[in-house]
């Protein structure tokens, strides 16, 4: 593990690339052909020559989550659930005050996983016994939302206070819910983009940062809300619910999870408004919808 004395800097694509370059120097990996594949809660770079994905978290505040990712990956593979695999390096690294992990690149067929694939993976995950040695945290469904809102430079003070008040309102509503399904290991960000269909036809689960112990309804609601904002058809959602064996839309607590997911999706996107005009425009659309509950949800995916 290597620690840098570099002060914390805004998590831009440029800062992520600088962190990647220092990571390659520390590990001896070849990074000259590195390609940024995602900038969100984390920056993900692929190193084609090494067949490695470098995952860079935003700050040391999430170090425990990063350590958990590596442990969860090992458990899933032992449990027979195909999952992304960390490299053999001692992990995580600390580079420029950011936790960094290295992962074997999954051979992507180029064909996206389906909602049916997601239903089967979640069914297996939610039925899996969590070993005693894997100390999953209890799900904090609105974790990081307050921090995002407080740190955002693009918000007016009025918008900031609105979002903070909305977060508190939804936390209270969530705490009052009575769930139908027994608590279990949950993914925490369970959408089909976190599955990869390999060239061999296997479905591999990725992105273990939000893994926790909590209500499975929270995983199922992610697909339901994506259907609600136009990312898929109702027939696709109905098949998802049938294959999993539970329809979260029919559960009386779903509207609370829907509203929580809308807030999370909006504040997640807010972190990158300075990277792209289209992102900034979509953030404003989502913020308007939060303020206008009856407005049509026609959201663009990023």
C-alpha cells in the first residue's frame, strides 16, 4: 500500500487520470493505453495490455467500502456466483488520498445482460448464506447523499436546502417501512449494467461497493424505478418480477423506495455536471422532477 501526501483535489476526469498514472508507477502496470470507461462514484480505467481494470474511489472516506468490495468478490466466487475478481496485489492501494483497487478484466461479449439475467442473479444472491467472517454493514440506503449535496458547487442555497430536507423526509419514511421479504445480502446498486455477459455466455456480477445486509426489496426497486423513467418496457419489467418471484411494484412500500432512488439518481449525476453539458442539462431535468412530483419522468441514462 502506498500513501501519497497530495492534498485532496476535486474528482474530475483529469484528477482521475493523474491518479491512474501514479498507480501504474507504483504497481509497475503498463498504463500507456489506458482508457476511461466510467466516471461516476468511482473512476474506472481499463489497461488493455494488462487485461486489468483500475477502480479509483473518490476519497478515503469510502476506504472501508473499498476493502469490503475485495472481500465480497472472494465470497461470491466461493458461493458459486460468478463475480469480478480482484488481482493478487495487496489491496487496496492508497494513491493521491484515493483508494484504488485492481481487477481482472472480464471478457465482454458485447451483448448486454437482460433483466431476466438480473432477476436470476439477484435471486441467487438473496438466497446465499453470508459467512460469519464477512461482516457486511447494515444497509444505509441514503448513504453519501448528504455529502454530495453539501459538497456540490452547482447548487443554489435554496436547492441545497430543498435536497437536504427531502433526504431527511425520505429517511424518516424509509425507517417506518415494514418489509415483506427477509433481510439478506443485497447488492445496493442492482441494475443490469452491473452485469457482464462474457464471450462464453456466463453472466458476471460486478461493482460491490454498496454491498450490505438489508431488505431485498431495495435491490428490486432499482429495476422498477428504471422502468418508471422509461428505461425499458413494462413487459420486460413484468418478466423480471416473474423470474425473481416477487413484484416490488405491488408492495405498499414501493413509493418510498421509488422516491429514494430518484433522489439518489439525481445527486449521483450532480457530481459530474462540470464534465459535460448534457450531464448538466439532465441534472436540471431531474431536479425539476424532484420539485414537481407530477411531472413526467423522461430521464436520460448516463
